[in-house]
């Protein structure tokens, strides 16, 4: 029988399955930082064909969204969730910093190659709060539905259009964290590797399918349906990198079962 203290720890996320080793995590952050520098400096044009270099440059937010989300998850797994005072202080502080960074990049005198980072900063500000909510959140998918409604209603507004990458990441996050791979934030959640791999494949392949479909001569509502998620490719691939990070880096023992609480 679980004690009240153990139940509280599970709700805060303490005792969740072990995450990737420290060296693997540092290598991930270093790779994301290196890609950000390369794309900001436009060095990819020296080694890639011009068309591919341009495509990669347009999707640079992938390498900003993924480390921000991984950092939130790893921090939450170590210090717990709301209402723990440390969780409140850290998550609110980082969210405020990301919001301020996004606003500065969006409105400030920064280079054009850097301005697109604002979407990752805005998405990160919201996700650093969302990740620290106590689990389980059984109806979290309703948040995705609600945000989809907001996107449809505000489709022609500048905010929804210009923040497509952030909006897509925010739509995907509840499904990623609270439906597909609950073990990221919830102690003793079931391991469902087939669902995790299927979701990862969906995140990677859907933008590719949309790119192909977008080249067709679509008209009317179908054109609009394809256009918006195509603009949010970075949101799909950014979240895909998060799942790939944990699928590859998660210790073998934690792929079998959640680590028991002690």
C-alpha cells in the first residue's frame, strides 16, 4: 500500500523513470547550440546546395524548441511539480525570461536570421509552465483541441499566422506529454514503445507529406488546411527531436518499467 507521501511524490513527478545520462544530455545541448550558431551565421551555404541550405535555414527553430523543452522536462523531473516552491520559482522565472527574450527578439534591433527564434521563446515560456503542472492530467488532450479552435477562429490574425511554429508545438505538447509518453513527467506511467515510435514517425513524416501536397494546385479550404501546419514544420520536428532524445538516450532499464519509488 502506498503512503500519502509516496502518492504526493508521484504526483510531483519525483521517482519518474531515469532520464538520459548526463554526458548524452550535454552532447544534445551542445549539438543544438552548434546548429543554432551555424544557421544564424548561414554557414550551411558553404556545404549544402543553395535550395537545401535555404530550407534548413528556414527550419532553424527546430534546434531552439527541442533543447528548451528538454530542459523543462529534465528540470521538472529533478525538482518536482507545482505547488512545490522550487518548482514555482524556477518555472515562473524561466518562463518570464523566455517571454522577455521573445519580445526583445520580436521587437528589438536584431539580425533577420535571429528574429525567427522568437517563436521558440514564446512556446518555451508556455511549456515551462505547462510541464510543471501536477500529473496525471487525463484530459490534457482537450487543451490541444481548445488551441486548435483558437487557431481556426483567429486564423487570419497576425498573431496566429506569425506564431505558427509556436502554436503547433503547443498543440502537440499535451498529446506528447500526457497521452503518448506520460513517463516523461509521471512516475509509474505505463511504457508504450509502439505508440511512442508511431508518434515520432507521425511528427517526422507529416511535415514531409504536407510539403509534397502543398506543391499541388490546391484551392479554397484545402489550401488553407495544408498551409498552416506547413508553416509550423519546426513545431513538429522540434517535438520529434524531444521524443528522439528520450527514445535514444533513456537507459535500457527504464525502457522496461518505471523506477520504483524509495
